[in-house]
C-alpha cells in the first residue's frame, strides 16, 4: 500500500469510529445531557411579594385545582404553594409536600403543625425517586425546581405511576438555560416525552416569573433501556 493510500485508510477509519456511548445512571436511565442547577434557597421571593402578584392564585387556577383534589407539592421548600394548595383543596382534599433537603422538610413540618393544617402531610424525598403512592394524585406540582433534579429521566419515570387516571404534572419554570435556574420549554417537552408524557397546555405565567406547563401520561411507560437523553 502506498503512503497516500495508507493515510486515506487511516482517515476513513477515524471517521467511522462509533460515537461515545450514552451515559447512564446506576439504574440504567440516561443521564441528563445538560447542566443541573444547584439548590440555592427554599423560596425564590418573599410570600407577600408573590401574593401581591397573585402568583399562587393564577397558577392554581390554570392547573385546575378544585376542592377535594389530592395534590403533591414536590420541592416544596418553605411551603408557599403547600399552604395555599391546602386552602384551595379544602378539608376533603389532601396535599403531600415533599423536599429532599432535611432542613426545608423540618421547617415546613413545623409550619404545618403550627398552622394546624390537618389535610397536609410532609415527606422527605429522594433525589431520583419521589416515592409517591401509586394512582393517587390529581396534580403533581413542580414549581421552580425542575432544573435542580439531577436525574430527571429516572425521577419522571418513577413519578409517573403516582398520577391518578386523569392526573397531570404541573411545571412552573423560567424560559432560560438550566444553569441559570430555568428550563427551555422545548427541552422540558423533550424530557417529558422521553418518559411517555404528552403536553396538555403551556401558557405564559408572568406572575410566577415564567411559564406553566401541564403534562399527562400517555401509553405504556417506556423501559429505561429504550429511553435516550435530550440535548439542551
């Protein structure tokens, strides 16, 4: 083989190399191919300021929250939504508030006890598994926290069975990069679609500093090995 042919053969071999294998979690789920924001606070603004903008009222109305519903507040933090959801669903409804930060969980549990919110339970969650009871929730809220989930595919996969037959996941976030504490809508749609969720509605939510998106589960839940990561 001449030197020129040898060089050409080496170049072709280099071009035909397989792409790096997709990164997976220990449980076999794809890893997020985008930055994950750090948890910086249990609340992103003061409650009086948020109430002056009628934030919770606007979000709960858009999400269709009614008396008697069972709702989960994931990443509940200081409990801004937990407290207001409890009032909206009433005595015949239930709210499960969950956070993975022990200090947030403890402070919220104290607040619930102090305010005698008998329709609220507080739970310490796990980063990749909310551990919610199956077929239980009419709405699952994730407000300004989705970009902080380290393993979104595993988390959403384990979250899905907790929805009631007509239940929906409610995401409120800002339309900016994940490292800037937001989630671009197209990326959010892609990551939810990978687990078998369909977008029901998305609308601007300036009172909450971004947008609101509603998702429902459709079809069978995919196997982790069949799922692939979205790119930001």
